[in-house]
């Protein structure tokens, strides 16, 4: 459903802790930790962000 909405040009805001599935369907992501925005960008930028790895994903996370 989300991919269909995205492909039709509709903006969709998803709040979810399932990073693996969410990053696979989004064009941009925003990572919030303890109420503060710590990173934003494309899924690839998020995966490469050192602070996101340290605080949220873990060093060994792979998509």
C-alpha cells in the first residue's frame, strides 16, 4: 500500500521503529533520538551516518 501511494506521488509520513522495512520504501528519512532530530536524508545517507549508527542502528546494521 505504501509503495503504491508513494508511486502515485502522494506524500506519506511513517513513524516506525522497523528501520529495515521503512528505509526500503522511503525516499527521505528523519531520525529522532530523545526528542531531537539527529539526521535526515536519503536512506543511503542515513545508513552511512556515523551518529545514526552509534545511537540508533548499531555498527553492524545492514539493510
